[in-house]
C-alpha cells in the first residue's frame, strides 16, 4: 500500500513538472509573419507591451499584449485565435455576420473577447452575454 501511495505521489509530481509554464519572452520580430502583419494592419502604431511564446515543441502558441491593454493570441502559424481586453475590443475585429447579430439582439453591447475555434466563433459581450456561432455564423449557443 505504501509503495502504491508513493508511486501515485511521484506520478503526480511528474505530471505537474511536465505541465509547468513554458512561456518564454520574445520580441515582436520573433513572432510569425502573419501575426506581425495582423498587428501592424489592425493596430498601426500601437506598441507591444510584451510578447511570449508558449514553447510547445510541436505547435508553439504566441501571446501579445499591446500597450492599450488588448491581448492577442496566435497559433503556431501566426493565425489569430483570440483577442480580448477588459476595456473592450474594436468591433471591427469581429466578423460582420456576428456584429450584425449582436447589433440586432444586443444593440447596446460592446465586445470584450472574440475567440476563433476550430469549428466555432465565440464572443463575450459587455452585457455579460456569451455567444457561440458555427463556422457559417449561425448562433448555436447563448450563455449569460
């Protein structure tokens, strides 16, 4: 029994060590080209507060925080996966079809977060609503 407990404790410690945060600070220049282009196009002149690379050997991810407080997340290829800010994000960062839905159903709401999933899009609004859309921009879930 004692050996089993010690083995389980050892396995748990090993799992924790493997899941340790591997974020490494990087410069803007070290971001994948599509991420740099996205930032330069959508936030011209905005300075980078910091950038980190989640140093996953197979598919690293990147996080960039701009001086205005907007947080951007990119996948290994530099494609945007999420944009968020506690102060709100520009509506232009959200696809028109989603903006049209939000304008029709929640006209006074702004956007706090926009996430691009493999098969879905999600938005968090300033009125605490969370909306999920499929790839065809049809609403599939509403949470409040």
